């Protein structure tokens, strides 16, 4: 039995948490290894009370008040195995090994962020979790709060970068950024100030709808053929036939894909 989170967008983390929750909650730890972890860690016999996702963050809550916090970023992945089952990655890549009393082994590979917090810590600014915007994978995210947070950004911020800002709304990654902008006909370089409130709301409503639609799918899909623009640079737009463009954008030089015909640049 295994489960791997390969593309760390909000829907992936949500599904990872759901899979871990199914097999871990209510069980007691028999083994907890985290070779690079500094500080206290849960002891054998400690019960797991909850597993949750918050945007791209995954939290495992223990009965002793400790919380395992992992952020997978681009390299991390969680797998589930049975005791004695061969792992699909080498042990040197394991950042957390969590075995419970029925023989289930949850292994987190290559996560850049692995830490144990207290319940109090998760609400402190130092943890960063308190600053996250509403989770768009939730059934009814607070879009008014999202729009209020969006208004705090520099108005010249390009909308592609704003969508990735987890302090505005959590869960959108690079794939959904491009797909949402295509679905709404918005050019990725459009400044936030050029979008009226209705379009701003539509963008985040669309993001939430697409994220939630993929919570039950094994293969991420935003249009019947798969993805509309992401990863399709140089190929014809599924809607109009124009060749899809790609450029790196923002502080992290993240790839953005768009159709120049379906998403014309109109900053004013």
C-alpha cells in the first residue's frame, strides 16, 4: 500500500492528509524516526488524534499536544506502506518514518520542512501557519476574506503572482495558477488594480471549484482533455488553436502558460 504526493498543490496535500488520516488517526506510535529533526518528538505509545491540511502544509496532531508539521515544497512526498514492505525510495531520503500499532508505516521523503510544534506554536506568527489565507479546498472558503487580503497587495502586483500568494488564499500552485487564468480569460501579467471586484472573486471561485473537483480524481483535470494550458507551451490552444506561450514570472521565476488570443493583455 502506498500513496505519493508528487505535485504539491492544495488538492494534492488535501488528498495526502485524507489518506494519512484514514490509516493513522486513533492509532498509537510504535516508531518515530526523523533523522534531521531537532527538538522533542512524540514517544512510542502516543496516539495520533488528527491529520489535517492547511493549504500546502500538512499537520499530524498527537495526543501529547505535539504537532508534526511538514511542507513538501517541490521535492517532498508521503508514502504509505505495510510493515516489511519494500520502499519505493531509498532510506537515505526519508525525513520522517512514522509506524503505528497495526503495522502501517507512513514515510515522508525529501520534505524540506519537517518540524515538531506544540498546538500553541501552530497559532504563533513564527510558524507562519497563522498567516495563511482561506484554504480553497474547503467546501465554503471565505472569499470575502480572500478579496480583503488581495487588496493589501501592491496594486501593481501581477495577478499570476497574486494567485500564488498563500497569505491571500492557500492551495493554488503553479498548475492551477495558469489553468485558472485561462478559464477566466485573464492575461497573467495583468496588474491586480486592473481587475474589478467581480473578476477578482471569479478567479478565486474558479480556483476553488477546480481544486475541489480534483479531490476525487487520480489525474488532475481542468478541461475534458486534461489540462488547458499548463505544460503545453508551443502546442495549439484547445479552444482557438493559437500556440500556447510560456514565460518565467515573479520572484521564483515560476513558469506561466497562457493563450495570447484567449487571454489578451489589457492592463487598463
